[in-house]
C-alpha cells in the first residue's frame, strides 16, 4: 500500500472511531441491563427457595441465616426512608432467614415489626407480620415474647381485640411468662367489649397470682366487671318491661312485681342497682364498686 492509501485508511479510522465507540457503549449498556435484569430475576428466584438453600448450606445453617438476616436488615434500612420504595423482597428474605435458622428469635420479632409498620416506615403488611410470628411460635413454643408481639400486631395494626386477648392469654400460660400478659389479655378483652372473657381472665389471675397487690387489683376488676355484666342483663330486662308496660321500671322492685326477676339484684358490694329515667341500670350512688371504662390501650 502506498503512502497516500495508508493516510486515507488512518483518516477513515479516526473519523469512524467515535461512531464505533458510541455503538460499543450502547451495546455494553444493553448487555449490562440484561445482566442486571437476569441477576434480579435470579435473586428473587433464589430468595424464594429457602428449603433449597438450607440443603445447600452444608450444615452452616446458622451462619447462612445470620448472613440473610443482615441482608434483610440492610434491605429494610435502604428502603424505609423512601416513600415510593417497595419492599417486595422483605418477606422472602425473612422467610429464608427463619427457614435456615428457626430459632433465630430476633428475626421473627424485629422482622414482624418491619413487615407490620405502615409505609414508609415499614412494609405495611401486618398480615405477613402475623404469619412470620406464628412461624416463630411454631418453632419456639416457649418464647413468650413472640406471643406478646403477635398480640400487639393483632391489637394495634389489625384492630382485632378477640385474637389479641386470646394470644396474650396463651402467652401467659407459658412457664416463666410475666404476669402482665394475663393482665393485658383481660384489659384488651375489656377494651373490645368482651366482659365475660375479661372476667374469666381476671378470675384466673386472682387465683393464680402470689402477689398481694396484683390480687387486690384483680379483685377490684372482678367486682367492677361483674357489675357491668349485671347492668347489661338488667338493661335487657328493662327493655322487655318497657315493651310490656309502655314505661321503664322505676326500680328493681317493678321487675320483681312483673315476675321478670325472682328477687332484688345487688352489686358485689351488696347494694341494689338503681334505674335512671332512660331505663338504664346503674350502681347505687353509695356503692364502692367502680366499673372500668372501656378504653383503647397502648395509647391508641
């Protein structure tokens, strides 16, 4: 090739080089995106196969669980401050962690918080929080803290007083569980309007506790709830009286005279109930019994 031809080839390369580099960059970007997309798909596939990872861990289950728990915490931390971030991999990460090490109680407890708290703080999935803690209870039936966590999710996030009370009660029966679980069961029942259930729990506390102050508290609660239960029954009888006679009873004696009641009912202090002009039964003004007001617990 002569000198003139060589120069033309060099200039052609110089002119074409930027175009080639741009094309290569575009191709590399497409390859990178395809690789990232494949990696994401593969990661999700792997994350959802906890049992397979457990088999592949070659006996290092606990170590692998710690690694995945760290990943779950990092994943949650990176997204918990961003309003529009989704946490779709949080539940699989927690599931694989607890499949690798079913006794890693911290993963159930804090993982349930991560799942249950509303966005953007958490994933806003208390149903998945319940599922995770139930998995923890199945693997660790004597960890009373898990019962307390589950009851909290039922009560606070799902507004489910019956299940919350039942879970607190179940937790209170675990050896070495603190007495407050039984108390929470009773008070959650009260807040949910379940007087009979609350009465049963307070009676259980009264007969099982060795703490004199706790026994006194239980005795007061039993008296108040008994009176509340009596009032509910008397109110129904008062409505029945109104349907029959066109007016409300002025006293319990009216119900006795109408053969609706066999005798004058008295509260736990021995004083008869009174009736207001609206036909509602009330404690005698002289009664020392105090009926606990239904209320939401835990500041809600």
